[in-house]
């Protein structure tokens, strides 16, 4: 899905296995980057107290953290890197994923990592690993096919597997089918705000405006912790010509983070397109106040010069 920083490759597998990362040896991995996630069981319920070992092989170091009572974890103060993350908890298989943080100012979507109870059959674990490896390698059609095999073999894991099929379809830009699978996840867990937001964004990418609005109507916005979620929705609404919706969602991003410069700039463009020059002027001036240098500031100054 489109975002302000471009897409990032996040390996999210429903049943994969992983190796423990190397222990931290230096502090070279320290920086200004940040990403967040949530760890769940295979039914989508948050898991507290999961140990997450984060390793940046390029810098030879990392750190260890734990998920909170809501399954949430935050890895902050880190450098741009392809991070290896190992998730371990009693009674669950250890899980490893790789997350690419392309720049220290990058803002990634919240990452959902489901853990599988220990004791799955070797065949099931091998099939899951094949699906996981294909996803991480960017072979999304192949990954989807493997997940579909898992779905047929293990219907008890349907919720998690439908999520993974949906994610694969998004990467393939098959947004309509992706929404169908993610809606099956929501049927089992209607309060899953993260999946609802991803499904809504997929609907927007596919220009399914009514479906997107329907999904967003059921979104508990108090569970959205990143302004990027609202910003990305605003961008998609704006690209679809739904300027009123776009302005509303840029406003939600700003409400969550009053210093969110991109939100002010994009909202100003929306106002300008509607001929609401006073509102546009105020937002362009806010951009200059928060970020007086750079391309956005230059464009904002030019816009202000042209506004009567």
C-alpha cells in the first residue's frame, strides 16, 4: 500500500520458524528510527510478555524488549537497517521476521506478528516456512499459493491464514480479493483496528470508495496510535478525488500529532483545490512554522505568493 515513505518489505508469516539473532556487541545500532508492532496468538488475541530480540547485522548489535499487556512493542532510537526480530514466549514457537527500515525518518505501518502454539506437525511447520520464505523473498503469488494450501490443511488456523493471504494479495495489487480475505479476519475479530485500517486502505487503493467508507465506519480510531495511518488514508482519498474525505483524514493525522507537517501540507492542497484559500493559507503557514527549510517549505512559500 502507498505510504508517505514508500512500501517497506515486512516478512509476516503465520506459522514460520526462526533462529535466534546475534547478541548486541556495540551501540552502532543506535539512531533516530522507530517502528512499532503487536504480537498475537494465532487467533489474533494480543500476547503480553513476549520477548523480542532485535538485531541489526549491518551494525553488529541490537537490543531486547518485551510486549506490553496489549501485545504492543516499540523499537525506537535505532538506525536504518534490515532488522532481524525474534519473538519467543513459553508455549509458542519462536518466530523470526525481517523488517527493512529504509531511513531513520521512515514511518512504517504497525507490524502484526502472530505466534503459533508449540507442537505443530513437522509438515505444517515446513509448509509455513515455505510460505514465509516466499513472502520475504517478494514472491507474493507463490506465498499466497502456499498459504492457500495451509488453509486447506489447517482450517482451525483460518483467521491467521486469511490475514496472510490478504497481505500477499495487497502486494500483488489485487485489492478486491485482499479485502475479501481481510474481512474474514474481521468477521472473527470485529474489533481488530489494525486489520480494519489495512482493509480500508486496500479498498481505497482499489478505488472501492463505498467499501472503504463502510470499513472506516467501524474503526475504533482511539486504537490508532500512528498519524501515518490517517495520513495514508487521506492521500488515497485525495488521489481518488474525494477531497472532503481527504481533508477530514489529514485533520485526524494532525489531531494525533499537531506537529505532523505532511498533514498540514496535504490538507492545504486539498483546501486549495476547493478554493478555500484562507484555510489553505493557514496550513501553508503552519508548514513554514514547523519546517522552515526543505522542499515542502519552498513549495508552501510559492503557494502563499500565489494565493490572493
